């Protein structure tokens, strides 16, 4: 390989984020499976072992080629990788006394090597159940957190290090410094740039497509827009056909905006179709999030085939282009050892089959949102397009939760008691809500209940209460705070599916929330703000709505954004004035444990 860093992917949610961070530090990096042949490491400057969902003592833990540790290269193990390094070199790993998710404070013992130039105490991001109990010979503790005495360890002589926390996520503020230190002690050349990426990808696309053409689904978000421009560059306008499918789950005026923005850029090869009726029919009566996502993915493909037929294009002459980013793949369980968090619409089985046949072109599949934005700017796209908030392919369909209305959730009494007890310490009331949403904890998908809190509280207390509840109460993976009215109504599941009236109502609420962000100059502070329609009702008519503003550079981890209270109150007032909604809640959950979207 070129001189750079090999990242071994044990299936952790952040494995590719490590490669992204290394590239941000201008060092070439490549992902390899953990059982990589030692030959692949020739020319590498160092190796990073990622985290992963397994335990090192699981019989079905990913097979690892321990030769890697004997190649004489500097090694950095992260989370699972850290435990594996310690175990392989003679240390011992065991389940920790407490599982840790979220922020912790690292007391730095040795401010040299990978912890060079750090402060005495550093905030770090943890997501683990196991911990290293005994160090291998030659290793020393470089830093500890209150719950993890072996949070940073190493053998500086052999240049082998292990960190229980995740320096690669943005919520470890000095994480980049730590990775930078590692790259320095590896002696990596700093020569990697976006221009290099464009050059390499253009060549790859030309080689893959050969003399065929590409048909690309353009949702209008930054990913598909950048992929569209890159493909146009690589193949020429005559060989690329963009298709924007209005699935009925778009935001207000979204389709018109997409069409105009790309026209303004001079592209004439974008075709727009309204297929909202197809999507509504195909998702009729569905309530399970994965079933909805898969149905939507399948309909996209069916509509695409119909359009190809209508335009009398030979399907054999066209490959399917997608603006898939790396997180779409990893969270769909698309790398060898990763768990499925949610199946993104561009990762359903039918598409996986097309990928296996080499019929899908994904020029952004290794990138994260921040890299795609940089790429978009390098390609000359205007900032207003490049910095739009992302919007998921299945759109409002995954933000309008559905229910049969007869759901019964038994056995929540103990959890309810625990939630009430924690909330009471903050002077708040609490109730577990009778529905579930998707979350991610320790590299696994969860599907559990939100707990609603109400009463007077500042964001700081809400954050603490939320973290305590989701860490301690297994039945709860998300916490929401009631903005209006003052007391939580007695909410019960309401029979509700994806229907035009519900989608229209959500579209209006979303428009109110987004306009408020724009008017108050908050678009940059917030990375994304889903508005979620929740089929809970006290009168069987109206529903509840949740605001989910998050701040995140990469969408893999996120903090809930603490918006100014007057702005939140104004949004709530306007949403309630629409009629149709009886409660406005505010999601106060970080990711992990809650994903950004609710399903
Ligand atoms: P989660 O909910 O997994 O979201 O924390 C992370 C980011 O991915 C977006 N998202 C999707 N994007 N197709 C997409 O194109 C999908 O199926 C999908 N699901 C989630 C989400 O909006 C957020 O930006």
C-alpha cells in the first residue's frame, strides 16, 4: 500500500470515521479486514484497530491476524481494538462493573507519546461494556477515567497503544490531537488532499462504467447532488441521467428547489417524476420501521425501472448511481462485522444484489458528510447547496411514526419507577411513552421506549437526567422533554399510518420549525432538525410532535442542540396553532444512545 495508515475494521460504528480523521490529517488511509494478510501491510506507517460490537472472549469474535502486532509497526487499538491488543499481548479483559456510554473525564497521567500536549483532564467519549483488567508486560497506564482505570495504556518502547475511549468522534475534543500525535510517531507523510480523491475516483468510475451509462437518483440533498456533479465530470453529461423521484415524503417545496438549483448549475440532464401515489400504496398499513424502509427502497427501484422503460432506455446499458455515504453502509450493517442499526433505503437487499453484480456506482461510498461538503466545494457547487441540512432518502416517511393503535407494552412498571426516581432528583415528573424508537448503544441497534419529562428545568439538568436514565434503564433509549402544554396529557397509541393528511400535517410542522431556525440565524449551529410526528393521543384525534435538533460534524455521534428557549416556545406555539397536534416535545438524547432519526 501507499505509505499511510491501515485501519482494521472490527465492525465498530466508527471504524471508517477513523480513516476519515486520518485523511483529514492529510495522511492516506485504507480499511482492511482484521484477518488481513501481513503482506498488505507492506509500506504502511502504522495500524489502527477499530472498535466493534463483539467481546474479545466471544467464540464468534472476528478472526484477527495477530501477526499485525509483530510487524514492528506502531499500533493503536481503540475500544474493542484496545482490548484485543491487550488480550493478545498477555493482558486480561472482563466485563466492566458499569457500562459506559457518553462523556467521561480522562485524568492524563503521561503527557507524552500519543497524549502529548494534552491537558491534565480531558473530556473523552466512551461506548463500551468490557474493560481491560490486567495490562500486558511492558505496558503502563497513561490515563484513567473514574469508571475505567485502563482508559489509555501503552508500551512506548514498542510504540503500541490502546485507548478505551473514541478519539475519532468529535465529542472527544482533543481526539484529533491524539490521532495527530499517533501519526507523528508513525512518521506518516502528510500529502493526502481532496484533489487526489477526485482524480482517483474519476479513474475508478471510468474503469467501472466502461462504455455504459449511469442513471442516478437525485434526491436533492448534498450527497446525491455532489455525486451527480462528480459523475457528470467523469463521464460527460450525455452519459449521465439524473432522476428526481417525488415520493410524497419530501419537505414543502423541496422538489421545485432541487430542480431549480441544478438547473442554475447548468445541468439539463435531470428528469423529475411524481410517484407519490406508488409510495403511499406500497407503505399502506406498515408500522415497523424496517418494513417501511425496505418498502420505500423497493419502490424507488420499481419507479426507476418504469422511468427507464418510459424513456425507452436499455436497462443493460445503464448502471445505477447512488450518492451513498459511508454511514449509510455501516449503519445498515453493510460491512462484514457491523450490526444493523437501520437499513438505509439505498442498502436494501435488491440493491445489495445489484452491488454484487457490479451494477451500482457509488463515488462517495468511503466518505463522510464533512468530506462530501469539502468535495462539493472543490467541485464548485455553491455553498447554499453544499451546506444544506441532510434529509434522509425515505424523508418524512421515517419521521411520521405509525401504529395500529392496539399496542400493549407490558412489564414496564419497574422501569417506570426508576425513571420517576431519577427525574424526581431534578424536580421533574416522568412517564415512559407507549411506543418505541430506534437507537444505537455500544455498536448495537436498540428499539426501546422514550421517557418523557416535564416540569421546570434547564438544558444542563435535562442532559444529566437523560444520560442517567438511558444508562440505567434498559427499557429506555431516548428522553424527551415537554415544551407545551405544561403537563403531559395521558397519551395512548393512536391508529395511524402513512397517509396524505398526516404527511401534510408533518410537512407544515417541519416548515414552521425550519423557518424558525432560519429566521433566528440558527442553521449553522444545528446540523439537522427532524420534526417527528408521534401517533400518541389523549383524545384519539390529535397527535404529538417531537423536535429533534442535533449538532454533529459527521452524523455518527451527535449532541442534542440546546436551542434558545424563546425560539423553542415560538415553534411550539405555532405548531399547536395548526390544530391536529396536542403536545410538543423536545428530544434531549445524544447519539448514542438515540439515533438522529426516530426510525
Ligand atoms: P441516524 O438516524 O442513523 O441518522 O442517526 C444519521 C444520518 O443519516 C440520515 N439517514 C438517512 N439518509 N437514507 C438516507 O439517505 C436513509 O434511509 C437514512 N436514514 C437516516 C439521517 O437523516 C442522518 O442525517
